[in-house]
C-alpha cells in the first residue's frame, strides 16, 4: 500500500465503483473498489458532477477538509486505512476546506459548462474560437468559448472531450494513443470519458451495419 492509497475521498471511490459495475469497456481489467454507503456521500460534489449522468443540482462544491474523527469514518474505510494510521487521511466536502484537487481556471469554466449541460442537455453550445484569451462560459447564452488545444489542464480537456462528444458526437480531439490523465482523479475520469466514446462508436457501428 502506498501513501497515496491511504488518502481517501469517499465520493470519488463510490462514483468510480458505480461506473466500473456498469462499464462495458475493459471491464474485467479494472479492479472494483470497495463500495461506500450513500449515507456518507455529500451533495453537490464536483466529483459527482463528473460521473453522474443524472446530476440534479445547479451548482457544485469543490473544497475538502481532512476529517480527523476516525470513529466517524465508514467502518469499511476505517478498518482498511487504519493498517497505516500515520498516513491515513479521510477528506470530506466542506466549505471551510481547501482546493484539495488544485482545480484551476479552465477546470472551473468546464465544470460550469458541464453543470449547465447536466441540467439541460440541449442548452449548451461550444464555440471553439473564443473572443477572449482564456476559456469562458457564458451562463446567460449557455455558450462555452473554449478550444481543446488551448486548455491548460488535463481535467478541463477531458470535460471538453465529454461535452464535445455528447453535444456534437465528435471525438476527433482524442486522436492519440497516449492517455491524457496524470493524476488519480484524471485517470478515473478519463476511463469514464473513454467509456462514453466507446458506447457511442459501438452504437453508431451497429446502426450502420443494420443491427438496430
């Protein structure tokens, strides 16, 4: 067990657990994480926004705080993480916390566009030639001004790929054999984005071949 594996954010593990259970892409190669009861999961987490197709809130939260009360942790978490008590950390969504995942400007812009898409999948449009030098989401017109190649973070690029696929059925920006992700959160979300691309291509091929 590495130090990184003794730091846990419950909703990240829980939503990826749900994703793996329903995944069609490389399902047998992804170890299924331990499930965490929904009673321990917060509302409006940006992590749920990333993974939950039925996200129902109009905003999201992203600040996390270390919960030092180990007796309040889920039993399955405490039982495993206390094997390494010196490094075990359990982070919960809390407005008094910090930007634990180091989200940057482009991440927030794409998250704002994603939450708008979750609330109304027909409302958001993407303009790839932005009038501003940085990515921008106009919440009034529901227009995302962004260019994939100009985004400065991996997470924002992955969200852009997801929105581009869902809104326009495009995936040409993912023309690479090299994974985009570099962190755990990015890696898990990239699996989710790839799953959506796989499902789209598979369904499109079935339609073309007359299987539907």
